[in-house]
C-alpha cells in the first residue's frame, strides 16, 4: 500500500485551507469589496487559483458579491460564525488580572473601549490597605486615563484627534501634550496617568484587541504617594500581562 498518497492529499488539503484563510483575511477590512485581481495581488496567488477558492467560498456563504457588483466581500456565514464564536473577555482574562493583583498587591482593572470612553468590565482587587477600587460598569474618559490613552494609541489619527478635541475643548496645549504621549505609547511604552483623572491616584495601562477587533485595556491604579516607587515593578508586570494575553488569542 502506498502511504505517500494519503500524506500528499493531506498536505494539499491543508494548503487549500490556508489559501482560503488568506483570501478571507484579505477581505476582512474591505467593506466595499475587492476584485479577483486585487485579491490575487494581496495573497500572492494566480488569479485562476483565487477564482476557484472564491467560488467555493461563495457556495458556503463565506464570500458574496459586493453591491453594486464591483468585487467580492465577506459573506453572511462569516458574520454568523463570528457571533457564535464571541468570547467573554472578562472570563478569559480574569485569571491574568488576579495573578497580577496577587503579585503586586495593587488593583488591576479591565476595560473595553465603547462609544468614545472606557467602560470597566472586570477587576481584581489588590491586597494593600490603601488601594484604589472602581466599580465594574463605571465609565472613564480616554484622554486623561492610562487605559484610555493606551486604547487611543490603537486607533487611527482621525479618531484620536476627534477624542482629544472633544475632551479638551480644543485646548491646543493639552491636545499637543497627549498626542505626544500617544506617540510614545505607539513606540512601545505604556500609558500613564499621573493625577490627571483623579487627584491622588496615578495609573499605568496598556491596550490590545480581542479576536473580533474590540479594544480592551488593562490598568493598574495606585495611590500617587507610592506610584513612583512601584512603577518599575508595574512596568514589568504589564509586560508579562501582554505576554499572557497574547497566549490566549488577543493581540
């Protein structure tokens, strides 16, 4: 019996799946649609191969023609699968928050960016007698909080400018200051809030996206009196948080 044939077929099947996934990813952010030629250029495959893959995906409802018919876009079955696969970020990430709260003694908050603000969705309370605690469901601004600035760093410049103009009432000096902070965050640093949102409370934060594209942020608020002393340790803990978060499918 020739055992090579099943292995060859298996390899070919894996390749087909990988190519179909590449096509779907190419269409992910193209709401107006892409032509076969554009898709072929994006994924680096011959147009004839892309045509066969697209036809198969259309039959499965994963790709559809754009309206007006100017190309192809993701189909309704993709949306259905996405909804079925929605994850509870708070449930998945809570063990990471709890480990960090235990390691630092500080409260660790998880928020999601929605409607131009950060909404707290989970929290692991710290063990220090003097600690900061905010209620789950509380809404915080973006431009004056560590988690908010980190979330803005993942947004495009138009969104950032709109938020800063709204929250600072077109105060050019404040807009310039936070714009520079966001540039530093984008370069790889963490977001900081030093008595900006609430007197006596400072915080460090970072942000990331869930598999569906929603922006989440983790922040560690600390009474300002000890913030400078613990900041190096908190930076190390946030670095570890990001590593752990990426392991469970966030980015």
